[in-house]
C-alpha cells in the first residue's frame, strides 16, 4: 500500500472511531454541545469549512482515481492478456484487488466524512431543542404554578365574597327588623298624635263652650245687678 492510501486508510479508521464515539448513547447531546463549544474549536472554526471542502475534494479525487484503476484492470483487454499468461493473471488480479480496496477506502472515507459533519450538526440541533424544551417546560411549570396561585386567590376571594354576602344578608335582615319595629313605633306615634289632636280639639271645643257659658252667665249677672239696682232705687 502506497503512502497516500495508507494515510487514507488511517483517516478512515479515525472516522469510524469518531462516529462510534459520537453515537455512544451514554453521552448526551448537551455534553457534546459543551465539547463543541470549547475554545479550541472556536479558534479553528474559521478554517473548518475550508478544511472540510478541501478534504472532500481530495477524497473525491482519490475515489475517481480508484474508480479509474478498477475500470482499467477489469476491462476486457487486460483480461484477455491475463488468460494467455498465468503470471500476468496473478499480477492483474492483485492490481484489481488493490484498486477495489482503494475504491472502498476512499468511498467510505468520503461517506463517513459527510456523516461526521451531519452528526455534529444534528447533535447541536438536538441539544438546542432539548434546551428549548427545558425552557418551555420551565415556563409551563411556572405558568401552572401561576394558574394554581390565581385559582387559590380566586377561591379565597370567592369565599370572602360569600362571607361578606352572608354578613350583608344578616345585616339587611337585622335592618329590616329594625325598620319594621320603627315603622310600628311610627304608626303608634301617629295614632297617639291623632288621638292627641282629637283630645286637643275636644278640649278646645269644651273651652269655647265654657267661654260662651261664662259670657252668658256674666251677662245675666250684669243684668241681675242692673235689675237689683233699679229695684233698690224704686224702694227708696
């Protein structure tokens, strides 16, 4: 194996290891997001896209080269030559095996390189969704607590209003009884006033009659005095 394909093979092994580590279920998406937020990754972030696309171009070139080698050694002409010479046949099959091996190595390296990028993006998205869900869950819990507090407050206010209505109803009933009592007393007072007015009118009429009788008696008294004076004068 040449140096370039040895490097590509080690790169493939590294990709497999990284994918296996990223897919470990014991490490949560939030933990991976905290790892991706390390300062070293922030420092390398300006070069990440360039490195990513450069590696894709290299792997694509190697993949096309391996495809060309496979097509070269699997074409009919080399096969016809290999059938005529056994040593050439072994050499041709060895070259074809190496070309196919290089094709698989470069193809899987390219595929896993894209998969790593996609897995990292999905882990960041899942971590963001989990954090948003945690925030929404906290907001829902706070809203539920607020609703419970409002319900409890409304229950207390309702109970207070019922108690106040009960007190007001009792006060109204007491006031009603007092009004009825005052109404009966007022009625009795009115009857007593009417009776007093009737007695005053009766006494006024009686006094008027007594005054008239007094005047009559006084007139008769004067007349008797006058008559007695006239009689005394005749006797003398």
